């Protein structure tokens, strides 16, 4: 296989992965099948969707290797059904165009299903140079990899984690503060006497 042919195949594979993952419904299917095997009927019931519609998405995920079909089993009415399990391949996929928007939309859908008071939320504003940004990304990535590799705890509570780091467009438009502004801000902070043990990040 020539270099150009290999590159074309690699690009085609990435494009196919991108199309398969460009759906909040498919993302939610993968999450449902993360640590338990579910049939198409069971998936449809949990998502409150038509089984025929869900089957199309399930087959797409199977074709791209994101879901794996397991041996048939008997359903509640005696019919033979195929259970599916997530392969975790989606975790290792990188540089998939457009997937960020799908992940954000999926998060919004999923978090909307729970009581907001039960959601652990942190919002923090930072100003970092390239080295600081790289350090933060590296540490977040390492922590995510550590827990992703940890086996599911039998009988444990299922949780979902979503992390987003982005440039602050509103503050970027104003430009970076100069050294004098930064010095004055630090002086004001040191003189403040209203420090609290817990602060709301901004």
C-alpha cells in the first residue's frame, strides 16, 4: 500500500468515525451499553424511542466497531434477541471533526434528566501561558485516563463526567492586562478581609 493510499484510507476511516459519532442519540446508546449488555428493544425503552429508529443507529455503531453484538439470548416473550455492549473504542478516537459539538449537546441532554442540585459543578476563569495550558490539559487528561482504565464497581452508582476547557471569548476581546494592572489587582486581593473558605468559581 502506497503512502498516499494509506493516507486516503486513514482519512476515510476518520470521516466514517465522525459520521457515526455525530449523533447525540448514538452517544447516549454507547453510554447505556458501557457496562451492561442491552438489546435494541431495551435500549429503545430506556431512551423512549422507536425500536426501528434505534436499530438504525445501533447498526451504524456496530459497523464502525463502537458496539459489539453478543450471543443471542431469550427475550421476555421468548423471542431471540441480540444484546450489544460498548467496545470503548470511542474513548481512543482522536481528532474527529465536529465531535466536540455532539459531546456538548449530549451532555446538555443527559444533565437535563437529573436534579440540578445533585450535579457537582465547578466553573473557573484562568489566564495561562502555553506552558500553563499544556500542564492543565496534561493533568486533566491523565486523571481521566486513570479513571477510564478503572474497572466498573459491581453494584456501584453510575456517574457521568464532562470536562470542557475553552478560550474565554469575552475576556479575550478585551485583551490581556498589563503588568501594572496585574500588580494593582494583586495588591487589592492581599488587602481584602472578606476571604471565605468556599468561593464560587467565575
